[in-house]
């Protein structure tokens, strides 16, 4: 378990800092922003285990995020304590992923992508019709609302997501997942049970997406029931993960930092211009820096030591062309 | 007779779906480029014909050649900038990379459109907009009739073009084997470039029809979703199948509107789509398993 020793110093320091931050720092604006940041990290991290490590591009993350938010909100406002309600939200998301995943993961690459997008669309339309209004927290919940429990809830979900996902991808299972991503047929020939690992990755992914949704419903006092199902929740994790660095643990974290910073800096001036910039950056990254921001130092080193490597014409998820 | 009226509207909707999907059928079905931005390009085309109408009063049906030229050039620019580096990829990698790149393009186009034209819904109001005639007791709008005729002509025209001409057959050859097509003396780069330009240019026809109904920057994803359903239903690589798939989808949607209410028609079509994806991924009209 060498993985746990040297590399853990910086993450441990960051975690300790985030844990003690609210004790001596009370700026509500910044704590709110950190909660949003944590939400994006959890969501993109959960996308990454299926999309980045296993190579199955899921364009329907909003369905799993939304179902987690919906179930958690319903359970929690009906009087159940928050933690069981949150776990209920995560579990319902896993159940949905198994219902969808078992047939859908047999589809080939791009069919899986369109299939999951359709699932997200179905979920959005259905929820818009069943719950057309806004959900308000009951009065007694609002009276006791404070930011600190939200902050720590997000932080704990974030930690568990990062720990579980990094344990999973650094194990034998992770190797199997990466082999599926790099070459499905070769992995199958080498005796990897492709379908099993895809389903496991999908279940882990949607569990944490569901928890992120639960956190969302805990964080917001009132929102449209259909809002966590909005298609933007499908796209944001993909943007963030690819910009940060797909198939790495740090990638989604760095990507979310950039995304939230950009979103905040343009929030007051122009509506959605941050998405425009991020879309353009995303195209640029896919074409020229397939490893994301995380891979840029390595790229520079490559340029300095070797002759100019050709970046153009390289597959995004790792495998280079012959 | 009410059912007949529903089916009439279904046929008209289906013709519009087919018109939007036809370009994607060429780009995705034959060239193997998964262009998620196809609907957004149709949205731009619709805004262009709206612009022609508002500035110079040119009827959307008549401005098609003009907007087609604009979109052809735009398509060539997009192919040069974004997709030309993927031409040597294997089929799966090409689909995945082009999907991600075009996904970024969707966000860029949609937000640019909001900046340029604002998020309001608009439409072209011609003198014949609300008019209809009676056909065997059914009410058929003139726009609907024009759409159906246009869809039939365009789709069978493209089908013949791809099957009969040297250029059309060389597109097929390249999509099957890039290296081999090159060895056979086909100018692969130019052919792919022009084929992509044609695929995007075809959205001009769809855009003209869309502009007669509703245009807003957010319609791009809706249309690409419908087009993907059609391309998969028809079977990847089938061009004339798209018309039948469109009519099938349009009729199914309007009949389901009759039974489950207008709010759930989108759900019905998507569920049918998922079932097709799972049980018959080669599509309804393709003879062999698609690549």
C-alpha cells in the first residue's frame, strides 16, 4: 500500500485545512462558493470513474443526480433524518443505474452515449410533468437552516467519493476498468469480465451522483423540482472532467476549481458566457491536450526533452494511433 | 375523422424530422462523424432564413439556396478546424472524439446565439402561414404540404446522388476504408471536406422549415435528439430509410398525443428509441448490422 504514504501528504493537508476553515472563517459568500465547488467535484468525480476510467461516456448524469435529489428531498421533508434520507437518495440512484445499465451497457460506445442522453431526457420530461412546481423547505427546517452542516455534509460526501473512487481505480478492479477503456476486445480476450466491471463502475458512479443530488437538495431552500434534472447537469461533469484531466483523480478537482471560478467571475456580468468560454476551451483541450490541464506540465516537458510530439490526431481517452 | 387529422399532422411533423435528420444521416451514418451540433447548425440556418425574411422579405422557401451556400461554407470551416484530424481514426474512436468535440460546439453555438439573437422565440409570418386546404375532409396546411414535398424530393435526391454518382460512391468507399480508398485514387481529403459541407448545407432546408414554426437558441439539442432517433431507427448508413423513420416517428408521436396527452409525446418517442437501441441496434430498415 505504498499509494498511501508519500502521495498523501498534500491531500491530507488540504483536507485538514478545509475541515478547520469554517471555525475561523465565517464569510458566507465564500462558504457558499465552496459548497458549489464540492458539488461539482463530487459530480465530476463520479462521472470520471465510468467515463474516464472505464471509457463509457455517460451523457445522462442528470438523471442520477436528479433522482438522488428527488428521493432525498422527499424522504427528508417527510421527517426522516438527513443521513438515512441521503443514503436513500444514493441507493435509489444505484437502483436506477442497474435498471438502465444492465441493458444499456451491452450497447457499443456511442450508442451508450445516446441511450443515456435519452434516459436523462425522459427523466426531465416526466419530472416536469409530475412535479411542475417549486419545492419549499417546511418552516421548521428553514428556521434552523445554517450553512455549516451543509458545508460539512458536502465535504464528507466529497471525501468519501474521492477515497472510494481512488481505492477502486488503484486496485485490480481499476486495472480491469482501464483495460476495458483502452481496448474492449483485447480485455475480453485476456479474460476480463467486461460487463461486470462496467456495471460496477456505473453503480459506483451513480451512487455518488445520487449523493451529490442529495447534497443539492439539502443545500437549497427552494428550487424547481425539475431543476436537478436539467440537461446542464449532464454536460457540466463532462466539461469539467475533460478540462481538468480525464482518467485522473486530480483532474475533476482542478477542472471544478476552474469552472466555479469562471462561473463566479462572469455571474454578475453576463448570463451564460462562462459556458461559452468553457465550451471553446473544451474543444481546444480535446483536440490539442487530450490529458487536460493536469497533462500540460508533462506536455511541456515532452516538448523540451524530445522533438515536437504530435498532439493532433490523438484519441482523447488515451490510446494513441498507430 | 379526428384520428385521421392526428395522423396528417404526424406525417407533416415526420417530414420535418426527416428533413433535419438527413444531413446527420450523411455525416454520422456514412462518414462516421458523430455531430451533436447538427441541431444547433439547423438552428443557425433557421435564424439565417429569418434574417433573410426580415431584412429583404425573401420567402424562407426561396432563400434556401442562399442559406445553403452560407451553411456549406460554415460546414467546411467546421470540418477543417475540428474534424479533419480524426480522419484516420478507427470507427469507434472517431465517433467518440467527434461526439466530444461537437458537444463543445453545441455549447458554443447555443450561447453565441443567445448573445446575438437573445433567448426569445421567433418565427417567420408569411401571408400563407395559417392557411390550409381541405383534402378528403382533412385539414392540410400549405406549409405542411410544402414540407412533405420538400422532404421527398431532398431525401430521394440525396439517395440517388450517393448511389449513382462517382462522388457519392467515393464517400461510401472512404467511410469503409480510408487507406484503401486513397490507394484507389480518390482524393480523400477533398471528398470528406465537401461531403461534410453538403451534410451541413442540407440543414439550410431544415432551417427554412423550422423558421416557419418556432426558432429559439435552445432548440438545437431537441432537433439533434430527434435526428439521432431517426438515424438509428433508419439504420446507420441508410438514407432513404430516414424518410420512413421520420414518418413513423411523427405518426407515433401524434397518435400517442391522442392517447397519453401532449406532455408525454417526447417520452413515448424516446422509450421507443431506447427499445430499438437495445433490441435492434442495426435499425429498422438496414439490411445488415451497422458498423
